[in-house]
C-alpha cells in the first residue's frame, strides 16, 4: 500500500501587500515620486503555505507533469469581510492550499503590509497592520482536534504575525500531540524560554537571530559567530536551527551534530526580497516532510533546496506571485521525485529522529 501524501498545517497571517518602488528611501520630511505601485497577496503564513504547495508540484500551466505524491497543505487564518478578504482566500486555493479553515471575519479589515522597495538593491522596508489576523484567540485552539482537525499533520508551520498568546497556545497543543513544529519567529518577539523546547525547526534571519540571542549585528562577522548563536538555541531545546543570511546564504546546525554553511545562488538579479524568507520556509518544509516519509533527515539538503527556491522568488516583484513551482526552481532538481542523500563531508544523513 502506498504511503499517504505528507501533510503540512500552516497557522499564520494573511495580508494584502501594498508595494511602492522607489530609487531610494525618502529622508525625513522628504517627498519622492515612486516608479511604481502595486497590490499583491501576502502574509508570512499565506506565503509559506503557497510556497509549500507550489514547491511540492509542477506548475499546472506548464508542460511537465508532477511526479510523486503532492503534499497536502492546509492553512488556518483569518481575513476581513472587506474587498481584500475573499481575494486572499481565493489566492491560496489557486496555488493548491486547502483554505477551508481561513475565516472571513465580519466587521474586520484584512491585514495589510505597506512595503517600500528600493529599486537598485531590491531591499525592502515593511509596516504591518494585523487586522483580522489578531481575531484568532487562544481559546479557539485548546484541544488537538480544534487545532489539527481529523488529520494529523506531519509538520506545523507558524510565524508571529498572529497574537503571541495564540501562537504559544497553538505550539503547546501541537507539541503535546507529538507534531513536529517549524517556527519562523517573524516579526521578531522575545519568546518564553519553554517555547524553544517545543520547536523541531527554528528558521530565523540574521537580524532576528541577533535580537533573540541578545547580540548586536555588528558582533556577527564570522561563521563561528553564527555557530555560537545556533548553539544557544540548541541548548534551549530546539532540534534544528537555520539562520538565513541574505546574499551570504544560510548557516544551519542541529542537535545530532550537523552544522555548516550553504552559499546563496550566484548571478541573481535581485528585484524584490519581500517573499524570500517565506519561500525558504516553505521549501525547507517540503524537503523535511518528504524526507520524513522516507525515514531520513539531511538538513543540508533541505537548506540547499530552500536557498535555490528563494533565489527564484527574489528575481520577481511581489511575494506570492513570485514564488516558484517545483519545476521552476532548478531543471535538474525538478526531475528528482525522491530525496537522494548528498555525499559531502559536512552532510550526515541520519534516521528521522529529529
């Protein structure tokens, strides 16, 4: 009998991105004329849901058919009953996400991110208003069934766009139910120490890593500095830690002794970095649940795939629209239906004990 398709549950934010592109950021009191303005689907939870769904299958509009089981991706979230809410729910469904548990909340506005993108560098600045995202309350998720429904997920993904007390409740229920948890603590907030023991995978960018470890970015100059940071999170109980380093790639470490760096993709034309981190999370999650189904875990391979996928995203404007399908990441990678352990010195393939 064939194994059931892997199942990912995402608990996170859904927003509309209002994106303005300028040559540079305005100084205080200065008015600049932008080169463009556009509206996009966004939200870290929604983006990572779309990334996981797309990166487990070929583009349905393309010539290449998907191979292997497509991953089931479900999302729990909330949107307003304004002009944006139904659109955001439909966006998820078009990418293959099960959005049946995305609530349209009467009398609420859909969350919004106002994003300013510098055209030369592709770097962005983001201002977030949660709207309906903050209507999700801890009292709604007190049991395993109220969180996961009838299907046990292979992985729960969450970020911090939802109220922190709700996130902590969700993580506790999932952990008590034996579900692996991937937390991307963004926007960054200090977490209660006991939360780290629940986390199977912690994915953070360099700014978040420095903040959560009580360091200044000026202190983080070498690979050994990032190794010290990841070691701190491992000592607090996290099993796998990945720090994304933008143009420098990523550093990873885990509790079974694997650690190292993966370089970012080369020769990339950076257009907009908005959805890069969420694409990384979705890609890494896809690799994890595929490997979990085979009973193995190679963190380096997951990080490499995530770096490739996020490189494709930053070549385009917008967040969700820019996220690639599996066959758009790498022409060689997309032909591989199953995880094949890589043979490099720093990569050790271990049983799935994570």
